[in-house]
C-alpha cells in the first residue's frame, strides 16, 4: 500500500486569511496602537539614560532633573536629541514584535497573509503607476495647501530638524526605512482590520483617518496646511486599504512619499 503521509495538499487562494475578518478584536487593535506610543516613550527615556551615562563617563557635568532649565538645555542638545531620534527605530522594532504576536497568535497564524499583504488584480506596471500617481497627487496637494495656508509658527518638527545635520539624517533614515512599514502595519493593518470587522467600513475609515492625523497634531502644530495634508493623506491611504484589502499599496505610497520628503530634509532643508 502506498504511503500518502508525505503528500502535501495543493495550496488554494481560498484558504488565505481574510484581513477584514481577523482573529483579533478591537481591544487588541487599540492595545497595539497604545503600545506603539508606550514603546516610543520607553525608548526615548532609555535614550536619555544612555546619553546621561555616556556624558558622565566622558567627564561632562550633566545637570539633574531638579536643575530645571539646565537639564532641559542638556536634553535638547544635538547629541542627546540624536540618540532620542535613533531610539525611535528600537521603538518601532518593539511595536512590530507586538504586532506579530497579536496577528499570528504567537506563531499560530501567518503574519503578512493575515494582515492582507497580497495586492490582487492588475499588472506590476499598473500598480507601480498607481503608487507613483497617488504619491504625486498627494505631494502637489501638500505644496498647494502650503501656498494657500501659511504656517503661523515654527513647529516642533522644524525645531527638531534645526538641531543638527546628523539629526536630519537620522530623521530621514527613520522616515524611509521604519516609519512607513510600522505605521501602516499598526494603523491600516492591525487597527483597521480589528475595527472593520466590528464596526463596518465607513466608521472605521473615518476613525483611522482622524486617529493617524491626530497623533501628528503636536508635532506639526502651527503648520495647518501640513495637518490638513496629513489628514487627506491618511484618508487616501485608508481608502486604499478598504478597497484593496491590502496594506501593500499603503506601505508603497507611504514609502515613496516619505522618501521624497527625506531627500528634501537631507539635501534642501536649511536651518
């Protein structure tokens, strides 16, 4: 009798997980979103501690927390800011680890398939033109808004970029190599899927759109054109996710858009 124990059943597309019907619920999705902030805060505090120890070991007199303005001046120094910016990469890594644990059930389910990575329909050329076209429209939308609505004050992000050239390089690196993937996994991946399964598409699109834009308010306060542009970008990305059931085009648009801005930061930004 033939031994069929090693026969592998053919893989059917129908067996793929449905990203709009995830195994995790709204509480898990919101929990992942909250953790993404906790991770960044934890890494920022750790970075301050590392900077403190490094400066102390170098014989630099570092003010304590009770010294108030002196401590704030040290915390806002170029080297300290650089370490904190780089700590964001570690925060993103922790966030991805938690996303993996929630989405896969700690390894019991496929990660990318459960989130909806596969972008079905259309040729590679069509998809590339779509990504470039959406990115171009969004970029010129930001430019037009900046002409119509001038900034009323210097933003925290502008102040950050003026700290040093090294900080600008670190921000540009993060904007290209970690932020697009991590932010899309959190917002249009874990969170969108969880809320979509419980509350339906329209409320989820509105909530995720405003949430993504809202977390940038403090960073870009005073740059009203930028905040409006971010809201439009968030809406476009969320609509793409809802229509395609895939986060891949969202990551692609986000990546290309951030790459353009990273090049501006590196080569055209003037302090």
